[in-house]
């Protein structure tokens, strides 16, 4: 069975992420969407909330949602996966992603990183942009799945008003 890991913060998951995950599902038997439990960064949603949203929007796909406690390279080995899947939007993503791919390769020489180019319509999309628009009460329905719109708007408007 060919297993791929699709890691990311997913704070929150966007239609761009879902595009990458569902395309990876057509190439691999199983895709593990992995959220790191990285305590040093500020996130708008907890790891549990992000995992719950990911489970909701990947229903029906050959996806398992999990969290990564340590290094991704070790997690890949533990899960007997072959590949890390990352979406690439623009040239600006490349340097950071290339650095991560080479680091992971050094840490676990058996792992391959595969980049999928983002579909044209999601080229501009990022979780931070979604959060910015939602924080100002803007329309995010073109950026995230319908079932998450309200939840994201509520959290971000609370954050903006200092209540979260
Ligand atoms: O969505 P993001 O924030 O770009 O995802 C970054 C992610 C999750 C891929 C990266 O932070 C990661 O792999 N974290 C796990 C810890 C680790 O292995 N760090 C070294 C990677 S080079």
C-alpha cells in the first residue's frame, strides 16, 4: 500500500488545501493529513479543532487525519509512508519548501517530497489571507468549504475583538 503524508498547519483548511489533498488521493492508496503540534506558533484554531475540520471536509476520501508530535521525517518512517506531498503556489513558496524537502531527506533518506502545483484558481489563496478577510467580516465563501464559513468567521471576529 502506498501511503503519502500531507503535512500542514491548516489554520484553517482552505479550498486550496482540499484541492491538493484530493489530487494526492488519486495517486496514493492512503493520504495521511498531518497537523504538527507545534507550540511556538500562534494558531487561531487548536490542533483538535483543525483536525476536526479536516475530518469533516475529507469525508469520502482515502484520508486519515492525524497529528505529528515530533519531526515529520520520523513520523513518515513510523507510518511506513513513502512520500511527503506539498502544494506549491508560486515561486515565493519554493525556497522554503525546497529547504524543508532537503532537510527531511537528510533526516530520513528514504523519504521523497512531491510537489503538486496548485490549481490556477487557488494560486492566491492562503490560510492567513482567509483569516484576514474573515477578521474584517469579509466574504470567505469562495475560499473555504461552505460548512466551515460560519465557524471561521465567528472565531476570527472574536479574535479581532480580543475575545479569543
Ligand atoms: O502549513 P505549513 O505551516 O507551511 O506547514 C509546515 C510543516 C507542518 C510542513 C512543518 O512545520 C513541519 O514539517 N513540521 C513538523 C516538524 C518538523 O519536522 N520540522 C522540520 C521540517 S524541515
